[in-house]
C-alpha cells in the first residue's frame, strides 16, 4: 500500500500552481479563487488553510479548508434558539460554534482535488484523521466536510470515525444543448417555457441595455457592489459577508465577467450577474438588483436572458447558479443537485444530539421554496 503524508499550509501560494491546475480543473474554481478570498480582508470571518497530501514522489492532493465561528442560529433548530440566546447573554461564546470545514465558504461544491493515480479513499481517510488533530490545535469543536456531492458518499460511509450526514442546500444547474438559447428553452417543460417567454416578452420593454464587461472601472464597480449589497441584505440565508475589495480582486481574474443591465436614460447599473467562464461551464456566482425599479421591468428574468445569450455566445454547455433563491431558479428550469455535509462534534453527547436532529432535516425543512417544490415532485427528495 502506498503511504501518504499530510501537511497543513496557510496560503494557496504555498502550493505549486501546476498542482492546483490538475487538482482543480474546469469547471472548479482554482487557486485564483482562494487567493482573492485570502487577500480581500475577511480574516475576521474565516481563517483559510489547506491540507496537502503527498506520496513518496511529491504532492498529489489538495483539500482547501477554513475555520469559522459559526453562529448557532445557523445550526440549531428554531425551537432551541430562545434558550441559546438566554445562555448567550451569560456566556457570549455560546452563541458561536468554532468549526473546521473542508471546502470553501462560498463555493457550491466541496472538493478534494487529487492526481489520477491517487487512492481517493485513502486520501480522504488521511485528511479526515488529520482534521481531528488540526481541529484541536485550532480550538474547533466541530468538523465538517462542506457541501460534498453524492459521489463521495461511499467514501465517507467507509470511514471508521463516526461522521453523521446532514443534508445541505442543493446546487442548481441548467443545460444549454448545442450551446444555444433555443437548446436551453427546449429543456424546459412547456408550462415553464410559456411562462418564461411571457415574462421575457414583458421584460423586453424595460428601458435597459445589456453589456458584458471585464474589469469595470472604479465608478462602475461601486454601482455593482452597491447592488450586490442591496441583494445581500434582502437575503435570508447569510454565511459569508463579502466586501468591495473582494470584488475588485476577483474582477481582475480572466475568468470573471459581469453581465450588466444599465438603465437607458441614466446609464446607471440596475442589475448585474458576476459569472465565471471556466471551460465549457458558466458559474453564475453573485447577482445584484435595484429593487426600487418597477416590478414590471422583470429585471431578474431580463438579466437571466442576457446571461443565457452571453453563455451561448462563448459556447458554454451549462450554467451553474448556486444555492438558495430556489423559486425563481426552479421556474427557470434549473435542476437540483444534492449536496451533503459530513459532520462530527468533539463532545460525544452533543454529537449524538446533532446526529439525531440531522435525520429530521431535508430539503423541505431547509427552504420554503424547496418544500413547495417537493410537494409537487416528492420523488426528488434526497436520500442517503
């Protein structure tokens, strides 16, 4: 059996760029993504680190990781929140749970990238075992493999340690057959296709122009970030809090494009979508919309149409649109992609309680839009 060793590193720059390219090929975000997260000044929220696994010949795998003081309101059942708040008044630290994650704070899919010849089961087992010691060093009571796709389930089930699965928010993706808008529309059910066409017809009358730009200037970026923040404040699920510097850094990357709607008269940005073009995939990463504009403009749907047109123009075969905001995404024909968190708490009693609670959580308990969707399509509920 090949023997593997593991080292924990503090920056993406400590890992060879060639290894990043092989371990995180398209359509995954690579070193450029983690570099922007490291450099944008959100150390008050996250501490980034990386597990690098090697064999006798050298490094063969990368497991991005981060540490976060997770607000208990994000992990406790609603019935227990009042009690937690009372305890938090006496013990403020009780309102947070320090957690070591494998994954990225704002990537849709968890991944341990590795070379083809690596033994995936052994690499994952080594990382998992090493997490125990690393969590102790970092004073993290919880360990989580964040948002891993179903292909990893057999590996985690084989771990000797007692990880419990926790259903996560699903990802979303639409296909663009033949890299055309017509191909995309053909994937929709007729009822959804007809509704979308009606909205797009109405949206066509909105006094806005479409522009796709890279590296917007400071003034334009200010407009973009203000819209992002407006949308962020409107959202109900908040895990990370990104800043203007992050947008400045990420806009400098070759993969980054801003699909923009500008009001025709004022020339100001009223909606945007930050997209990454990676291989034959487009990742719809962040959006921002001016909610003061008339609803009759259907800005979200007009923005989506512009993104589809642009994606088709660069021969993309699919658009990934991330987690949350499911009502509109389902209406647009997105397929739901199952992700699971695999978790362990250092305290056996708390671990047992969390594992019991985790069994009660599913898509329909995570999100109201998903609950409505599952009432119509009960067979799509994820199962372990």
